[in-house]
């Protein structure tokens, strides 16, 4: 497989085309951003940590029967993926109230959500990723009702698998964001699953072990990501 030109440089990853039109290379950079890119910093080792963390999680999801774009690790900071036609909709499941849900509804952080909630956001930085719903997604052609139903079912299936995985590591999976795309007609999980795109709390102390450490300037960001990985069995070296 030959790495060719850069297709896109996002806020945290760069995407390269390859000599196979169906495959891309994702390069996980150390760049970290929050608040629509207003807060930015390069955190040493983050690219490597998130690349290996994501590979581990994608493997667990594949084992559970969830179709993912992940094909394999290429280096400490790169992996090979299927090239998806990305659906510009972010799927968020919440098990515990935090973040924008608390700001929007005035709900207290830490309240258990039963049953877990499901939300859709439009992936659009200029509009600050506004919350949308299935009707808007259908009308504006971001996704069909069938695609939305499949994305929702898969996002909840991920919850069953990962809630237990993190529970076994004495952590609480508070919430997470997933992105999907289409590969030869099938809805497939794309992008990444790492502590950059979810909230994880220590089950006993409720200490934050995810990107909220960066958002809130708590320090020890990558050390926390590594601790999460260590607890669930990710090998970083
Ligand atoms: P952002 O675009 O939000 O700044 P990243 O820095 O993570 O995010 O950039 C990665 C980009 O690659 C995202 O736009 C994501 O939707 C896209 N992407 C992720 N996986 C795939 C895939 N398998 N096929 C095509 N595009 C993908
Ligand atoms: N999230 C993400 N990318 C986004 C928006 C949200 O990865 O563009 C993740 C975020 O890390 C959290 C979950 O989705 O785990 C829910 O985020 P929320 O809506 O609470 O927004 P935030 O507080 O992060 O602005």
C-alpha cells in the first residue's frame, strides 16, 4: 500500500489517499483543540496514544459484530482505514449528564440518565456543530431515515460493549460521539474512538480522565489517557 497526497487536514488528524481508491491512511497528530478550535495545543505523545487506543477499541467493536472502517495499524501514529463517504452527522449517546446537556437543559452534572439518551449534531464548524434531528437530516439530505435508524442502532450497540469494557476497568463511560460513513452501500463506523471524543470518569472518585482535562485546564491530559488505556489493556509500546 502506497501513501499518496494529503486529502484533508482536520483539527487532530490528517487524512492521506493511497494507491487503493477504497483505502485511506489516518495520521493521528499531537494537535489538540477544544471550543471549535479556539483552544489549541500540541500534547506530546497524544497522536500515538490515540492511534493505539482507537485501534484497540475498533478491534473490540469488530469482535462484537459492529462494522468499522479500521483495517490495521501502520505505525505508532498511523492506521489504514476503508475510505467512507462520511455522513456529516455526529451521534452522541449519554449515560450520565455532562457537557452541553447540562448547559442546555440546566441538568446537574453527574445525574444518571435512564434510559441513555441519543442526540444528533451537524458536523459543521462554522455553525458550531448545531443540534439537529432526524427530520432536519432527512430534509436537508444529510442522511436517509434508513441510515439514521442504522446509525442509532449501532451507536447503542457500541454503548453495550464499551460501557462494560470501561466498567471492568473501574471507569464510567459518561458519553461519547461517533461518526459513520457509507462503504459500498453499508453503514460503517468511521473516524475514531478515543478519550478525545468521549467522557470517562473514575468509577470511585469520579475524576475526569478524558478531554475535559484539556478543556478545563486540569493538566495531566495524556497521563490520564494512558491510564485509561492501561486499565482496559491497551499496549502503548
Ligand atoms: P475534524 O475534521 O473534525 O477536525 P479530524 O482532525 O479528526 O476531525 O479529521 C479527520 C477527518 O477524517 C474528519 O473529517 C472525519 O470525518 C474524516 N474521516 C474519518 N474516518 C474516515 C474514513 N474512514 N473515510 C473518510 N473520511 C474519514
Ligand atoms: N464530542 C466530540 N466532538 C464534538 C462534539 C462532542 O467528540 O464535536 C463528544 C464530547 O467529547 C463528549 C460528547 O461528544 O464526549 C458529548 O459532547 P457535548 O455535547 O456534551 O459537548 P461539549 O461539552 O463537548 O461541547
